[in-house]
C-alpha cells in the first residue's frame, strides 16, 4: 500500500503534467513567456532552498551558478559560424570555437555539470566558515563570476554578451525539468541524506558528534543545488536567447532569497508558491517602473520611478518577516499540513 507522501507526489505529478499540456491553449504568447519564467524560477528556488533552507547554510551564490550554466549552454548550442560573427571584436578562444553540440539535452547537462564541478571545488573553501562569513564568501563568488565574464571576452564576448541563442526553452522543457527538480528535491529531503541535512541545520556540532559527515552532506546539498541552478541557467539562456554579465548580478540572488523566505525556508512547496507569487507578481507590478514620482526636496526637483518594483519586493519581505516570520508554509510541505488538518478534524469528531 502506498504512503500518503507517495500518493501526494503522484497527485502533484498528474496536476503538473496536465497544466503543462493545457497551458499553451489558455495563455497568450506573452502569458506563456511568464509561465516559462515561473517554471525556471521554480527550478532555481527549490534547488536554492535545499542548501539555504533544508541544510541551513546561508549561501548567496545562485547568480554565479546560473551565470555559469547560461554561458555554458549558450556556447555549446551556438554554431561555429554564429560564434565567429559575434566574437569579431576580441576574437574567440579555439576551444570555445570548437565547442558545439546541437543537442539541447547535452547543453543542459554540460551546464549543470560545470556548475556542479565548480561547486565541488568551491566547497573546500566555502565550508571552512559558517553563518555570515559563509554568506560573504558565496556573495564574493557571484561577483567574481560576473567580473570574469567581463574580463575574458575571448571566452564570453565580454560586455557585448552572446546573442541568437536557439530558443529551445518551451513549457515542455521548462515545466518537465521543473517537475523532475521538485521530485528530486523531495526525494532527497525525505531520505536519510535529507534528515542529515536537517540535523546540520538544527545543530551542526551535535550532528557531527552523532557521526554525520557534515562536510560531505553540505557538499552534496551544495552540488545538487549548483547542478540544478546550472540547468536553470541554461533554460533561461534559451528562453531569453541572449546572455550578458549584467543579467547575473546580485538582484537574481535577492529575488530567489525573497522567494524562499516568502514561501518558507526549508519548504519545497513554499519555494514553488513563492516563485509563482514573486515572478507572477513582478510582471503584474511592472507598471511601477514606468510610474513617475516628482518631488521638490530642499529646492531640488527629484524624479523617481525606476526601481520602484524593487522597493515593493523589499516591503513584501519586511512584511513577511514581521507578520509571518516562517513564511507561508514555514518548513512544512503541503502533505504535512493536510495530515495536521486530518488529525484536528478526527479529534473534533471524537
């Protein structure tokens, strides 16, 4: 007999697949572009939540791994002729010129594996520190990746970026990979590795004293998160059909941080809900960037408006921290909340 968790996972799978096949018939092209963005951010959010929420490591690195995945996928998919046309100013590295595969799956796997390999190398330095120091180190990593993209134009085309990337990302790819990512993360969370991650989050010293190899478990969470972030970066590159260093600044990490805090740190369901609310809400609030506010301050005319959407995001985060400190879901999954309601209902019947 199947457990309730497995039944809930099958229901989620059925509903998600149904939405993937129905959505092109009910949304416009613009609406589908938003749905694709939401699906990609679900991949990024659930993977980021694994290291930040489930394992409790305050990491600020997602923009770095997403950038790596986006550039790798773009360079793999771009034809030799297209590279020669775009890298005309500074030239192109021979290895990058020869790097090509028309297969989207190969490009996404390469994007994920490169990000994962980089995370493994980085983990030896990152996990020597904890808490705020860990956040500073991982924040620096994201900044370094952006600077490297600007400083090595023969590999990345510098500030000009890479254009004309094949637009392979559609709802079947983004939605399908989002489902795989969610199912993978849920299986990890409910496994012995997930319990070890939660033990590290609650008390790393106690977990180590119990015989848990904390470095290995943190590296596993970090690598899994990086792999999915790299794949998400590849999907994002093939959705936007262009990549440039400016796309991968700290704002991307900040968006993901808002998503997982709003949804509830440690909750995969919360990361999904947060992605829908923040990315969907961002489009709904896009008019705020065009809204102009004029004021006279000490005799000087000041006009604001650009970036007002970011102010709203910040206010949302502040309100969540004030009134729902554990987010929408806390650290619970939807199936656990249903179980709690069932127990209360049965208790009231007695």
